[in-house]
């Protein structure tokens, strides 16, 4: 089992911040290797199912479970020394795009996990930009993708840009999302460098379970057929045998 809170806590003792998302990715993968030396760890693994360009940032395989991690690392301007190393972080900005891309990661992980046996996903967002975790009246065009502390993401409504959003903002990002799971936005402290602006880092970790398997667990073995919502597909009829094994999946439409 991967305990993300424990892993991030241990990583923060060695690395308070990172130069880039790739730097964060490699440091996190190495820390997982140190804590799980028998696990197989691979980076940028093709998902191989829905889009050839899609990659899993970190794929950890243990004896029983695959863990698929998608990472985001967004920065505000910060110059400092940490661990004897100089850092000069630039300002990423474009928080609306950053929020959208994180929600897209969640939706992609839902699809991947629901189509891959014995797999758990985690969408992980690390940032020193407090505009991500603070509620703000600004940015109404991207309100559906807000990630402020205490928000609840659920499967009741599609998440989409406001109708007044400019084409430039949405370029390459026009897709809307209807999540299959429910998620509580709960940011956790990662690190803080005293007496500097933009020097508090926090992270958000959303665990993505196999939604189809969860439905299977809920209905029990006595059912021969049940209608469920399969992420990325919609409503489907799922047929089971007496032991609960899936026999067939057909569209409800």
C-alpha cells in the first residue's frame, strides 16, 4: 500500500521544493523506491487504451496492486536556498488552466483505473500558489474547476467552462468532465521556508478507486444484472455469475 501522506512527509524532510514538475516526479519516484524497494517503478508509462499520447506519470507495481500517479507542480516566483541548493522559481500563473488540467488528470485516472484490474490512482498537486487553495471571487469562467479548500467534487453535474470563456483560454481544452467519484478538497501542508513570500507549499492528493469494482462490491453476489455508470462510457448493464464475476457489459442506451 502506498501511503501518500507518509511519503510526502518523508520527501519534505529532504526536499522542501523542486525546480520543475520533472524534478518533483523523479524525487517522488525515488522516495517511493526507497520506501518500497521491491516495487517496480516506471515513469511516463503509456496508458495504451484511450489516447496514444496519454502517459501515467508514475506507475508503481507491488505484488498485488498497481498505483497510477498523476502529478502537477505549479509555482509562484520564489528565490531561495534550500539544502545548500539555489532555487529560482518562476511564476506559472494561468491558474484557470492549472485547475482544468488537474481535473482532467482525475478524469483520466478514473478511466484508467476502472479499466485496469487491481489498480488505484492518485492525482497529486503540489504548489506554493495560494490562489489554488483559497476561495476567490475571481475567475468565474473556470469556477467549475475550482480547487479551494473545503470544496466537494461530485458526479452530479458536468464540469465545464463558463459560456463566456474566450476561445484562447479554452484552446486545446474544450472537453467537459463528469466525474464518476466524489472527492473532498483537503489541502495538506508540505513545507515552509521562513521569512519569504510565496514560500509555503501545500499539496492536494485525491485517491481514485476502481468505480466499477466498487459497484460490484455494493450489489453483492445475488444479483445477475445491475445498471451502473462506467467512467468514460456512461450507463451500462453489467451481468454477473453467482460468484459476482463479471460476465458481460452492454450499453443501457
